[in-house]
């Protein structure tokens, strides 16, 4: 009986050691996977920060462009386009010719 008890203790000790090794390996594997996930999330957060900065910069640029367009539009209202200039030129030529005949 004593021998079988010792044999059982040896078997249990061996199984416990194997189980502890398995748990250690499993724990290391899970930890490495969590680390990879954490690094991925960190990369995503950095990407979001970069995108936010680009959007803010683009918003500023768009506001400047809108102001420039408004300035150009108000300046164009005071100017004559080519078609109006051509029509005016023809009228002046017509009046000059009429004046020369008279």
C-alpha cells in the first residue's frame, strides 16, 4: 500500500508540474495576444489623432478659401466681363462711325 501511495504521489506531482507548465505557457500566450491587441488599439488612437489634426487643418484652409472667394466675388461685381466689354466696344465704334458721317 505504501508503495502504491508513493507511486500515486509521484504521478500526481508529475501531472501537477505538467499542468503548471501548461498554465505558464498558456498565460504567456494570452499575455502576448493582449499586448498585440493593446498595440493595435494604440495605433488606431494615434491614427485618429492624426486624422483629427488633418481635418482641423483642412477646416482652417476651407475658411480661408471661402473668404478669398467672397473677396473675389465682390471684386468681380465691379468689373465688366468680356462679353459686356465687346458689346460696349461695338457700340462705341458704331457711335464713332455715326459721328464721323454727321
